């Protein structure tokens, strides 16, 4: 399948200075999700065009583009997801989102701040970008990475194997290096990011999955099927940060 990309869409330029400015803002407030979209836009260039082309050539990717299933309403229907059996992906997702005070609509709102004033094309490129955005928190649940600074940097390193783009790696490594400066060396912060990249390369991509079916699947079965491995280095780092009394300080930073 050849994806539809509107001919009016202009090629993306790589703008490192812009990325550095937004990264500084993100380091000052790691909850400022809008900055992530700016960094990705500044550093990913035409990576998404290439990745979309490869996505469309796979059976699952082509089916996903044909279905055009939008996820926010499905993911925010917590009442339906709570009706699923214990131990399913959907139940784990709801527990994660409610514990963290998050909604899929909230992430949409953050991305809309970046989109403000930009021309919309409603082509396959736009859908692919939304799909990447809307599966982010689900990826946290499936990989086991939390929303602490190390968890966020690690999940971006993991997703780089599937989504590509220098933006993912830039945020992952700069964020982890910033954390490593404040953490004890025994936490081995960078090991978590390196392990995440390795696990990402060894796993199957989440984006082309039938998400409605995935939500009904037992969590451990889904992890095994997709080869989402236990993040041992990340968990070891969290334990070390907890034991050294740094975890609360770093989470609040």
C-alpha cells in the first residue's frame, strides 16, 4: 500500500538550535509535554515520511491505515475498560492512567498547542502522527517504564527502534544525562536507556496492533507476544535511587 501524503505538505527541516531551546524548557519542567512535540518537529526531519512508507508496506500497518481507528475516545472510556477481566491490558492501562491523573484527551490537548496555527492536511501522515502520540501511554504500561524522568527517557529510547527520528534519542540521552548528574553513580542511569534501546530493537512495534483487541488481551500474554522484556536495568536504578533516598527528590525535580 502507498500511503496518501498531501502534495501541499512541505519537507521538514532539521533545526538543532530550536531543539536545544525546547529541551532546556523540558529539563526545567519534565511535565511540560508540549516541549516534546517541538523537539520532535525540530529534529526528526523527514523520518516520519520514511517510517510511514515502511509502515504502509506491512500487512498490519496497511490494515491500520485503512481502518483509521482513532484511539482517544476508546482509551478514555474507562468504564468500558474497567469491565474487562482482571489482568488484561485494558485494566492495567486504566489503573496506570488514573494513578497518574492522565487522560488520552489531555495528551491530545498538549499536542494541539504545538499544532496551533499550522495547516492541517488530514492525510495518512497526520494519522500516523496521531497514532504515535495516542499509543505513548499504552507503551508505558506494556514496557513497565514509569512516568518518572528515567522512565520517560527510557520509553523514548525503546520506541526509537520502531519510530526512528533523532528527536527520540536526543530527549532520551540528554534527559538521562541530566538525571545522572543528580543521581548516585551506583544507580547506573545510562544502563536503563541503553537496555531500553536494545529491548526496543528486539520487540515488535505497538503502533500497527489492533488496539481494541490488545486491550482485551492478558497483559503478560501481550508482553510475551510482542517480546516486551522486563526492564531490569530500569528497576535496578529505581531500587538504588529509593535506597539512597534520591527517588523522591529526583521525581520532584
